[in-house]
């Protein structure tokens, strides 16, 4: 059973740094990222995704892609989200 979350209307165009991070990901993790974004747009996440708001302000949130990989994004004032970082747990949080 999927977990309901606040639906994100759209994702803004990511910065070049995020695109480079995605290119370096294994194909399997790239597919997980696409699935997680689709789930966020639909407003329901697969159990285990662990959606959380990060401390430190800036409306940063993260979603678990796998046990070791995280996707970090920022919720903007208009309700849309902007991808910030993706990668292994510590690396993604440092990049954000």
C-alpha cells in the first residue's frame, strides 16, 4: 500500500550540477529516481521511501531511493519542487 504525501505539482528544471550527478548514477538508481519523481507528482510514495523534511531551513526534503541513495529537493514558494542533489546518502546531503 502506498503512503500518501503532499502532491508536488511539478519539478522545475534542475541545475547543471544535479544533471551531472544523475549521469554518474548506476542505471538502476536512475530508474529509481524517475520512479520516485513520478510518485511525488502523484502524491503517493512506495513504503520505505522515507520522505522527510531536512533540518536547517530552505524547505529541503529528501526521499530514499535505495538503502544507500537519496534524492534531495527543495519545495519552492509556488508549490513546485527543484531537484538539488542525488547520490549516496552522505554525498547527497553534503551537496544539498
